[in-house]
């Protein structure tokens, strides 16, 4: 039986307060965090849906959602002759439910009264903070072929990563027989699976849930509204309790996938894009990543040695050397500056020459990076003003701390959005 993509509604979970991604989430929701210099995290699941011909999507969010709302409103417009949409469902108080979303399952439960107004057979549940390129058509077809009630996308992981995920075991038909959330290392050996010869060679012997699910409409309704009306989380409650009562199938995915849950994984995922052949391919014309179209000029670069660097449009770069770095939209970098192993998110606007002179007269740095700076192992959030001769040298020698202007996490210096670092400032 052929799977009907018109029978699918996608629900993208915006996540909680995003405290592990602080300070990037101090003024924006997790799905709105800029990635790869010109996109936002939410563009990844939305693009995967569009590339899979799934055009009806809800994004569920509740924290700092203004910039996310603006991005989606300005980006995703479907034809008047299409039934496609990307709608925000923010947490709302109602007479029968005055609370916030309490978890992934509770968010979908509270949103069902809006989602149910559509004609659909399957709900595709996605996370808003993952980096991957996946064909959901194939997963849906597998779901239909097996007559599943619930399908879980899984990925093989190794010993180091397994304790961070929900780990499961399957039978020879790929039906899930057991599930454990974040197992401790001393019992890991009990949860190995046959992940295939290639994965075993890489030491990836455990099947981890990717937090990507397909539910049949009636199954979702029964589980959330009748059988488990107080359950708040899919991974901790709904999935484990369904294994013995429903047909729950594993769909193994062997491509690139990373969970961007904390500053370190976010930093690593962005810098990995600068590799000669990155695991996440932004240059695949068959699987484009969509985002807001901006009418920006090409980047302008003068006198700079560039090594493994991505530069977004609208930048003016006069630096002496930039290496293993992602430079975001409208970035300005002054003469004599060196940037290594860093991610500059860029700026939301250009300063005029008059504004630059006005700020200079007041002793305030212009927007962007000044002259003769040295920046290493850092994330520079949007709209920062970094003066001349500033030195930021991140690394394991730095202790974790939270300063008014910056945060240090695992040796990575994150300069906060809109921060002003005066001439000669040193971290």
C-alpha cells in the first residue's frame, strides 16, 4: 500500500527554556537560534518536511517566541492554491488547562484541539534542535508497510553517547521489544543491538531514539487523551508504556544526525560545516535548506587569508586570517584581526557611516569585530560590538562562568547578543 503524504501533519517541538543552550536562548527560543551563518534551527525540520513533500506543519513553542514567529511569518509562504502552512502554536491558557506545556507529550496534547481541525491519518513528531537531512517519505512508507501504530526513528550510537539517549531493542522484524531512557554505563552491555556490519565496525552497537516519531491519529488521541492523560513526555512515559500494548516499530537511519542540545554540540556542529566534505551537506541541491530570503549584497573580502571558512552574504571582511570559522550575515571584521575555531552569528542590520562616526565620537565600537583582534574558540552572538585589540582566547584553561557580557561553557566563550566589548578587552 502506497503511503499518502497528504495524510500527514508534522508537529515540530520547540523545546523548553533551552537552558543548556544559554546564553543563546536568553532572548530567543531554541528553534530560533541561528545556525550555519544564515539559517535558524527550525529551518532544518521544516526543510526536511518540504523536501519530503509534507507541507502542513505546526511549530509548538512557549519561550521567547517573538523572533521565531517573525522568522516563520517572513519565510514560509505557500501558494494560495496549496493547502500548505507552517503555523506557530504557542502555549496558551484555556479554561480547562491554565498551565504551560509540561513536556513533549503535554505540548502535543494541549495542541490537539487545533491540530484535529485538519484532515490527516498520521502525525509526524519532530524536534526543533537537531541537524540532519532525512526523507520522511521512506519512514512513513515503512510505517504503513508494517501496519505500525507508532514508528520511532533510531540511529546507532557508541558507548560514549548511549547514556544520553533513550536506548531500545528490537526483534528480527524491527518491532521494539524494550526501551530504557538514558541507561547508566554499568548496564549498557545489556542493551547492545545488531546495528549492521558497518555500524558495528564504528563501535555503534546501540539503537538510540532520535526523538522523531510517527503516530497513527487514533493512537495518538487514545494515548494522550484517554490512557495517559497525565503523561508529560514521549520518551520517558508514552513510548515505554506503549511497547507491550501497541505495534511500535524502529526505523533505522544511518545518515548524519546530531542533537544540538548544549553549547558544545552546537559549536561542534557549526564548525564541522567548514570541513572539506562535511557530513551535513548544505550543497545538496536535491535537499536544500530553506530560510528567509534576504536581499543582501555578496560578501566583500580584502587582504584576508581564509582556511576552511564559510562566509554568508552581506559581509565586509578585512581581517588578516580566518580559519575553521563560520561567518554569519552582515558581519564586519576589521584590519589585522585573526579568528580561529569560531562562529560569528553576524548582524541584523548595517550601521550607516553617520552612525559609525557618532558611535566613534562617543568612544563606542562599531557593530562587528574591530581591528587587531584575536578570537579563538568563541561564539559571537548577533549584533555585538567588539572594539580594537580585543583578545578572546577560549579553551580548557578557562573555568565555566557567567559574566554580564559573556559566558564560558566547556572552554567555549559565548559573547552575549548585543554585548559591547571595549578596546583592549581580554578574556
